[in-house]
């Protein structure tokens, strides 16, 4: 029943953008893959195995990729109009999201992400969240008590706000101690934000919060999202630390997962009329 109510609410709120919503994804990569690939998993494998059998998932992926050569990062060309061209296919894509979504049919996403800068990785996450049905944008800077803070990607779904720290790290730099430190710092950013209602209001307006309605408390959840494959995904003091291959599975099950996450309550905001006119 909870899932049905959630999907009906999302369908209502985002019906102008995603008429086919809600969308079900059963693995961390489905949002980027061609429908024919996703169907090949669902036909041959029970839904429970697709969700929970990582070994089976790797086997299927290996069988699909074995006929392709390893991805070459130098084949990606950045055009002046912010589009991307992949030379061997001679195809141009209007955004990094469209580019990766097409190329992931031929190459591992872990290899693909190494071809893009950390700024492009953040943009990719933001576009992926928008595609999934969130209001999202990248790079939010604010100052509290003369201390500057920056959040890489912020997304909102109803009254849940995700503070995402995007780490374009390889398996060596993404060590446990570095990830734990990043999780602690991300929580501090959220805790500082809620102390200033004006800055919090500015953030919610950028996230298209319906300010004509009575404000209800929001909850901020901190997430560390790594581009490379981690040995395991885990929680540190209520902060989720995961790799991108599991990101959609995380989002798809967020309503049940969030009880294990630390949330920071945002209870007071001040909206700016000037910002309303600009938006």
C-alpha cells in the first residue's frame, strides 16, 4: 500500500515531465540500458535473482560485453556546444547522460566513467536523477558563520532531500578511511544548512519546492556516491556509501532504505520573492 501511494503521488507531481512514470528498475544499470537488454534479464531470470544475485548479474553482463573491445577514453570528443561525440560510431550526443546511456550498451559503465571529468560526473548524476523523476541540480554553495560549504549534487523528491557527495575515485583512492571522512563532512554540511532559514529557503526554491503550499518539514539525507566499483556498499553513522552501479537500486528502494539512514530535519525556511520571479 505504501508503494502504491508513493507512486500515485509521484505520478501526480511529475506527470508533465514523465507521463509513463513510475518506472521499475531491477538492477543498478537499468536506467541507462536499452530496453532489450533489460528484458533479456527478466525473461531468463526471476525478478528476485536479478535484484539480489550479484554473481548472476556479473555473469550476464560478461556474456553481453565479451564481443566488445575495451572502451578507449580518447574516443570521446568534447564539442564547443557542450555536446559529446564518440568517434568510432561517429555519433554526437546533446548531453553526457545521452552519451553514456547509449555507450553503456557496448561498454562497462565503470570504464565509461573514467573518460569524464569530475564536473561531468556530477552533471551525469544530476541528469540521471532528473530522468528518474527527481528535481536535481549540481553545485550548491553557501556560507554559514564565515565558513564556506559546497554540495556536489542536490535532489528532491517530495519532502526528501538528497545531499550527494560525488567522488570520481578509483578503487585505490576510495579507501574506507577516506570515505568515512567524506561521510562525516557531508553530514556537517547538512547540519550547518538548517541553521540558516534564508539559505535553506533558497535551496528549496532551486529544487522547485511548491512554495504556494504550507511548508512541511523536510528531511535531508547524506550520500557518498563513488564512480568506481566498491568492494561493498555500507553505512557510516547513517550516511550511505555506494558506487554508481548500485545507485538506481538504492533510489528504487529508497523509501524502505531510508529508515537506516540518518536524516537531518529542516523545519524552518524563508522564501525570497526576488528568487521566485527569476525562477
